[in-house]
C-alpha cells in the first residue's frame, strides 16, 4: 500500500486537474452558446440556397453549368471538416470513420480520391493514413469566415470544373442537440437527382423538394427568367451555394465541437471527483492502519516493561 504522503500527493494532483477540466467545461459551454447562435443564424440561408439550386437543377435551361452535369465517376473529391483542437470525445473519430467507410466504397470500384481537409485534426489524420491531400485550411478560430475557407475549397472546385474529379462530397458533424452529433457525408457536386437521392439516404438534407413538386417539375418543361443573363446569374448562384454549404458545415461542426468538449470535460471532472473520493478512502484506511500499528507497538512496549 502506498504511503500517506504519496496518496496526499496524488489527491492534490487530481484536484488540480479537476480545476482545469471544470474551467474548460465552463469555457466550452460559453463558446457553445455563441456557436449555436452562429449556426442557427446561417441555417435558413443554407436551406433556401439548397432549395433554389435543386429547383434550378430540375429546370429546363439552355445554359447548363458544369456543376449541373452528371458524369461517370473516375475520380472523386472529399472536403473533410474537423476541429482544430482535441479534448472533444469521439467527435473527430466518428467523422473520420464515416469518411473512411465512404471512401472504401469508391476504392472498391477502383476510383481515385482527392481530399481537402479543414481543421488540424483532419490534416493530421490523413497525413497518418497517407491520403492524397490537395488543399487544407487550419486554425479558423472561433468565428470562421467564408474568406478563410474559399481558397482551399476552390482547389476542389477547379478540379471538378476541369474534369479532374467527377464527384465532390463534404463531410462534417451535424448538430442535433448537446448530447448528439451526427457525422454526415453529403454530395455537393454534381447537383441533381442523383445528389438528392444520395443525401436522402444519409439524412444529410437541410431541406427537400416534396415528391409532388418534384413529379410536377419532371413532367413539365419550365425555367426561370434571368436578368441580366442565365450564365451570369447561374454561375454566381452556384458559387454562393458551394460557399453556403461549406460554411454551414464548418459552423455546424464547431457547435458540435463545443458541445462535445463540454460533455467530455464534465465527464472528466466527475471522474476526477470519483478518483479523489476513492483515494481519500484509501488514505483514511492507510492512516488508520498506521495509528493502529503505533498503538500496538506502544502496548507491546508497555507490557515488556
């Protein structure tokens, strides 16, 4: 059994750790509220952009942007969003598992894969497993901006536009509630019926066109009226669509990160408390045994005299 001094040192060390985890829990809770507000504020815009673009994909337009044209998949791209820091439970591990599972299905079809990583953890993960990382963005801070993301994302968009990749997916954690974060693999490009089906199968839709509306659009040729012209409007709209989808994935993932960290730090604080209680019990038993031994020695000495 460890000596009383060693046990007191362990208790003191764990108490110091407990103070740190409690402070981190409070910081994460504060940041989570701000991240949730940012996420909730951007969701309606992202939903409306998805609705408009999916209507556009069903329209009978003379100008067909590259993003709207489906083609055989020979090479695919993934934009994987993770956190910059750890101590958030299995948040990053879960999104990496979902990514690897999706990639495995493409590898089985002998399709090559390029990866754009957002977040330090994703960068480290794909570096370890040997993924073909073509661009990255790290250290986005607590208030990410579209400008800090678009540079790395544009690498993938240019590759798609030039025909070097034929599918583009975005992977992130979707915020469900404080205790639940759902890893999502959503197809971004091409935009069309195949994308809608893929996203429905993974429950990765923010908004969907009803079956009745979809059927109506498929049986009638229709289009929007564009001003100044279709090409300029559609190009700008699709770029805003990509930006909003990636940005929404980042803010969703950030809200998930803060919630997961708050829960993880609370669990660590509670576990530290349990360890302190157990060590305190061991210390009391050790101290009691030492006192009993001293009394026995005193009694034995008195009897000898």
